[in-house]
């Protein structure tokens, strides 16, 4: 099986990112609506701080894969 070219990896990464971000935002908003209505303001602040930065973890793990050159044979 041939390794993926850098162009193909970047295309896959872009598509995954475009799918991941709206799905994550909807899930984070749904959790906030169901869990936070009666929460203390500090708990809300912590939730939105964590939820606002946690989306980057999967993308940060995908970026090195996207930019890795295929092995030379």
C-alpha cells in the first residue's frame, strides 16, 4: 500500500477539522445547557475555559501527522 502524500493528508486533516469543530461545539453547548443552569458562576467559568481550549487537543495531535513527509524508499 502506498503512503499518503502530504497533499492528501492535508486534505483529510482539513475535512476532519471541518467536521470536528461543529460537532464539538454542539456537544459542548448541549452539556452546558443540561449541566450548568444552576451551577455557581465559578463552575461555569471553569467549564467554558476548559471546553473552549479542549477542542484543540485532537487537532494538535493530527497536525504532526498531516505535515509528516512519507518515508523515503
